[in-house]
């Protein structure tokens, strides 16, 4: 067997391969691995492999495995041999650790250790009692220090983290697992809830610092390098790259638990700036936490960066990105069960059914007759659009342009079904690809129709607005509050104006409303989403109605403590956004006996009815997936507009108009 000598050159920070180099490079696969994966520099009789940020033990193991795979014998120099032996000893310890983590995950805890953990929590978390699965999840995280929590929205993931933090913070000063600070990396909308939850868990406020856009870059850097940092530091994913070196210094010089909230935002494995910056922090964290209810919405490759962050020096998944992508297209692939088994010790998932939430009341859809002008506009547009789809076979969504064209037509029908005034607005505000955005109304040769659209606002109040006002009046008269969900921003504005003209004070939550403020107790008069939500939660709030856009505020905002009613003015075919919006008022923390109400306003004989049917179907499928699979893989179940959605629309149109 050909032999290859393996040694370490500490001065040049690389690994040296000598011996049967010529024979090794003749092996095409070995050569590609050396040059592509290991970034090796190949000379006549020597190969130099840079260590970069990779641990020498990990690199040596990779090289040894590669040599063995392609029929070569590795001869390690004394120093390299010692590193390899230490590596295997470390692996044995990690395997034992992983087995215990799996036992805890499966609720087979060592009684005395778990009892001691609960005692620490009972002394330190004064204002909050964690339910059984929260306790188990917090204990699992405290034991492992590095773990993922894939629980559904509303399961109390923030409380779980604070439970683990309370235990690790109160360890002896000399304990290697002790931490004393938390760095939260998450969407801006999560900052307030993290600060508020700390106060609700511990019964006291703590020092916090938001590294937000209004702060100068140098001020952020000075803070991270200072000796007077807060117990909680909060930063957005977009900001990490701008102060990455300072964050690394901060992590090296403090005992920090780093939490990635809504961690699916780092799933990009193709060199995304935010993902790359966050992964650079991983080796320097004392504790690493991943929080997301949607770990793999598109495929198992979405998991890659999550577990790379949790264990940066371990390949706990056992698969590469291309393999994970391939497995995603083959749900019955035997490798999937191997993947789940490999990562099982390092994640916990609480399902919706585990929460034992009070039941919800899904009210029958309220079908409203469109007004005379709206009906005329809708019928003409529907006839032209649906018949053109049938004629041109544009329901074949494999073609990008056809898919965009059909999406544009569906958006116009949604707008017409609620408020034809929206038809005057350019489609580029609603389509992702502006190059394909088309003003479909230019194709109309009906001057009377175009005039009706232009004059609609002066002729008629949308029927849905009138029905919403009736519902809101009823809810408020019973002492309730309500969130109204609308897909189009102009409808948010128009509905707010209509309700306030009728004496109902409202606030808006959508993308243009700023998220951040200096801190949660800031007296700044700037109206932010955080301030709106906080004021809405107050018992004596001046307004009882929020009109919100699910695309902008369906994450990290909780309304369940004061609001138990949701009205859907309109919806799209996107089931993920719809389900997330429902979770804003139906989540852990609801008192027993509280009834959560969902109301749906539909324009009769319109696209609204098809959207309602399709969302019910998608929701059932997504719920089944979430309840049955340890790692939900939604694939195309939650997409905005699928081929089946368009076909359902065509079928309904044919049924109503008796077209063949």
C-alpha cells in the first residue's frame, strides 16, 4: 500500500503531505477533494493544506479518512499522531455526551440532576412557571449548552432559553459551563419581546443594549470593546457583518450565550453575508442556541448552517450540502432517517398539540355581496383574465414568465374582490421581479371599465369594509380587542380611514412602520411597531383595533395577552404567512377558558372563496407535517401560488359561468 507522510508546520499554519504524492494526485477524486475541499497547494513532491480557522485535529482526521478511502496509508509524525489520538479521545467523550443529551431529549433524565436544575430555576425565575416540556427543553439546553429548538410558534422558546440561562448563570465561578451574558441575534421585532420576557421571568429588569441602525458604527464597536457591557445585547442579522471583529472580541472576553432567534435567516449556504458573519462567531461562543419553528421550509440543506453554528468543529449531520439537497427531493430516502438520528441529540421540538391551548372558534365565512360598481369591475376582469389563462394554458407554471403573468392576474383579482381602488396602483409593489411586472390594465380596450376603476372611490364604499365595521363594533361593545389582517397596504390605509371616520380608533402595523427604538422604555414620540403593540396590550389602551400586514409582522409579535379576535379582510394563497398570523393570538400563555375567534370576510363568487378553500387544505397538510415529522419539510405546501391553486380557480370559474 502506498504511504503518505502527514505532519504539521506550525510556522506556516498548514499540514504537509509527503511520500506517494504522485500516485495520490493521479486519483481523480482524491485530487478534486484536495484542491476543491481542502484548498491544497500541490507541488512536485509535497502537498500543503492550509489550516485557516479549522482545528488541526479535524483537518488531520479528514485527511486520514480521505487517504484510507482511496487506498493510501497515512504515516503521522509524532506531533500529528498526538493530535490524532487526542482527537479520538475527544470524539469518545463527545459520543458519551451525545448519548446523554439524547436521553434527556427523550425525557430519560437522571432524577437528582433534574431535581437540582428545577431547584435553581425555582429560586431565580420568580414570576414564571415553565410547563413540563419547557422544563425538559431548558434542561436539555443547560446540559448541552449548544442546542436547537424547533418548537412551533407560541411554544415559549424565549422562556426556555431564560430557564437554561438562569441555571448556567448561577453555576460556580470556576465551572467551565458558567455564562453571565446573552447576545441575541434576531429580527428587530424580537428585541422588545426578549426584554419584556426577561422581566416577566425574573421579576426584575436588567441592563440591555440594542445595537440598532440609529447608533453609529463606531459607537457599537466601542461598546463591544468596553468593560461595561450589558447583560443582554441585541443585534440584527444584517448588522453582524458590520461589527464582526468587535463581536468576536466581545465573545472572547466574556462568558456569552449567543441566541439566533428566527435562525432560518442564516440558512443561505451560498455565501450570504449575514450567514457567513454569524458562522464566524460560532467558535467563540460559550453557549450557542438556535431558535426557529421552520428549520427546513425548502429542504434539508436549510439545516446545514444551523448545525454548523451549533457545533462548528463537528460534522454532526454526517452529510454534505449536495447530499441534503438530493434527499429533499426524495422524502422516502433511507438517508433521511439517518440524518434525523444523527442530529436527534442536539434539537428539541414542541408541537402545537403539546401546548394544550384553549380551543379556537373558527367562524363560518361571512360572504358579502359586492356593490354594483365593484361587481361589474370584478366580473369583467375575471372574465378576461381567467379565459386568457385557459386559452393560453398559462396555468402551466414551469415557465417563469407565465408564472409571473398568472400571479399578476391573481393579484388583480384579489384587489378587485376587496377594493377596486387598488387596481389603479402599479403591480411592481406586489411582484418580486420588477422586470416582469406588467400593467395588465393597459391591455383593456374597455374605456368604460377603466373609468369605473378611476371613479370607484367616489361611487361606493367596499362591501367588505362595511362588514368589517359591523364585526368590530360588536367585538368592542363586548369589551374585546381585534387585529384585522390585510394583504395590501393601501387597504390598510383605506380601512383605517373608513373606521376612524366612523369613530373607531385604529393603529397600523406594516412594513413601513419602523420596528426599532433605542430601548423598550424610550419616550421617543416616533411611532414604532413595538410601541404600538405595547400600547395595544395595555388595559386602558386608547385604541382597540390593529390593522396589520401578515408579510411584515407575522413573526416575533405576540398579541394573545390582550387580543382574542382576528378578522381577515383578505388573504393570499400563502399558507405559511396565514398560519403565522393566526399564532399571534393563539399561543402559550393563554388562560384557561379564553376563546380565540377567527373571522373571514369573503366576497361572494370571487377568488376569495378559492383562497379560503386552498388555505384550509394547505393548513391541514402543513399541520399534519408539523405534527408527524420531527423536522418538518414543507417543500411547496406553503408556496404563494401553485399550479393546483390556479387550476382550482379555473374550475370554480367554469362551474359558476357554465363555461366548457
